[in-house]
């Protein structure tokens, strides 16, 4: 006699399958974070964990209405969030644009870089961006911001905080901004001006060097200044073995590019 028993395969496979909600970002609880001074104008920004950001629309005694930060001159996304204390509720009207899942990182990094850039106007923006990435980004993060874009924005916002670039040769050298003893001389020759800088140790190395050689850096210089020239020295042992040591020993900033000026100096 044959007996029939319903197999239990379906139930077991259902138990083994992972809960789909574990791997779908949209099913995670939506969280909100207010980034102080997070907007380009330094206003607070509310960032929603699913990739949207809001700025304040109306602030009342007991509530704040935030509206989506996505806007242009002709269009504004209608999505809103109502905040009461630590409770945030999304409005019924959805966003009319895709989410940006890396938004919180972008806002935090941009804010950190902007603060650092305005408190130290001469520190290279690239270094500030690297530090902000290190502080805010984990290996598993994705949708990362464009570092070059953030560096450019940081430079733009501190543009007016730097002294104006020299427009001719009659500028004054801010000696307080140069380490003690590093500035050796400022020399005018014909229509050029040379600013000579070196440490005493570098000068001692040059004095004992058997050979000097030169190289130049151009891309960091602005108009009217054409070259940062490094003077290097090389020491070789008497029997000309392989061991050679070299060090950048002296720096000269010249306002005019001229091979004649560098020869024999
Ligand atoms: Zn929106």
C-alpha cells in the first residue's frame, strides 16, 4: 500500500533563506541627522539616511518644517519633513528625483573641509580633503564624493581670505610668514627679482658638495613668478663608488624665466 506524505522541502527552504529585509537598504529604519552649517551658505542641513537632504523652511516653537534641498531657479522638489523634537516624519508628497546614498558623507566631508580651509587659508585643499576622507569614510562605504570638486569649492570659499596675488615685482615679502633664518636675500637684477631661501644646514651641504645641479617647479607659481628653482648637491666618495647622496639645498623663486640668470650662480 502506498502512502502519501506532503514533503517538507518548501518549509525548510523558507527557513534557510535570509530575510530579504537584511539586504535591502530601503527596508532599514530611516534615520535623520542634522549637520550644523552643512549647506553651502552655512545653514543647518537635515540628511535622511536613504539619500535625501533638506533645509529649513519654517521654524516654530515646537516644530520645524524642512523641505528638500534639491532645487533650481525654476523648480523645487516638493518633498518635506516635519520635525518635532527628535521625531521626524516625512510628508505625503514624494521626491521627484533619485536618492543619493552617499549624501551624508558628502555633506560631512564638505563641511569639515570648508571649516579647515577657512581656518588655515594656505594649507593645500587636497590635504584637507584627504584628512576629511580619512575621518569620515570606511572601506565599505560607497557613492563617495568627488575629492577634486570638494577641493575646488574649498578654495573658492577662501579666495577672498587670502592676500591678493602680486601683480608686479614691487610687492613686499611677508617675512613673518617665513621660518626664522630661511629667507636669505631678495635680489633685483635688471627686470627680475630673486628671492633666495635656504637653511644653514643646506648651505653647509652646498659648501662641501662636489657637484651642484638644478631643477625647477613651474606649476605652483602664479603670474609674474615663473620658477621655483631648487639647487641640489651631490657628494661622491673619492673612489667614485656607487654611494651618492643628494639633498635639495637651496630654493630660489625667480620672477623671470631666464637660463642666463641661472648659469654660474
Ligand atoms: Zn527631493
